[in-house]
């Protein structure tokens, strides 16, 4: 059985997701830990849960979601994986870090590029990559048919959607992405967003005020 659990990190309260199955092999989605205390807390959690970290993946590369990517590379030899449209965003990390008081070393770029429809193994299970641009050009969601959940990054939140006023953001593109790529998933699919509480597709279809125009 594939499982996921959210852990909150940094001042922006990013949901970093641990995804694992009965093999205890684990994928870390949006590693957002920054401080030494957060890094140690993460390592302690992994150890206590008996998980074997096999990789990392980013739903998108805004600064609050990538604070732990270098630590993941050094600690677990886990390459940075994200969509190609996030390349410039991740290279701007030091500049964006300065704005928030974070000392971010230059990141050369994305090591492994994700593609629409790609299947990412997690132990004996798979996550499907779904390209959902709009909040960020290369935003992706990660869908588990077996687990009946989708990790949406900052594309879709409970009762809301991602902001579109950052560079590369576009409101119409985001609404189209959500309507065509996410709301078409089964209604019982759990929605695990980049910030805030979880939801499900059925609830978002009925209650999300931003999505009424596409019902």
C-alpha cells in the first residue's frame, strides 16, 4: 500500500511530503527544510519511521519549496528532479533567498527533467507526473491511482488556487490546468497541497469558488 505524510517546514509552512510503501522505500516531495534544526528533525523522522530515502522530486521550484534540495543531494545522493520549465526559477534561488533572508548557494540547475505522463516508482508503486502550469510554468502534480491521492504543489489548495502574480504565473492557464488535469480525477481522490490542509476532488468541484466557472 502506498502512503503519504506531510511534514511542515520553514517560515512559509510548506508541506514536504514523504511517500512510501511496504518496502519502506521513500520519495521526498518538495524538501523544504532549511535550518540545521529542521534538517536534523527530518533525519530523525526518517530514522524513526524506518524509511529508506530513494529520491526527491519538486512540484515546482519556488524558493520556499527547494530549501532542502542541496541537503538531499549531499545526504542521500538524490538528484534534483523537476520540470524543464522550472530551470530558470531554480537558478534564481540565491536572489530570491536574499529577499527572505535565506543564504542559498547557487544551484546549477535541474539534474533530471520530469515529463508529462512519466511514471515515478515508489517501491512497488507508481506516481504519475501531471503538468499543471499556471502558478509556475513547470508546476507538476503527482497522482497515485492506487493510493487515490494527488500531490498538487501550489496549483490547487483546499478552497483556493495558487497565486498567479509571480513571474511565469498565469491565471487562465492555471484554471485550465486544474479543470483539464485535476478535476477530471476521480471525485474521491485526496488532494494534498503545498500549503494548508488536505481536501478531495469532489469537495473542490462543489465548494472551490475559483472553479465554479469551469463546472
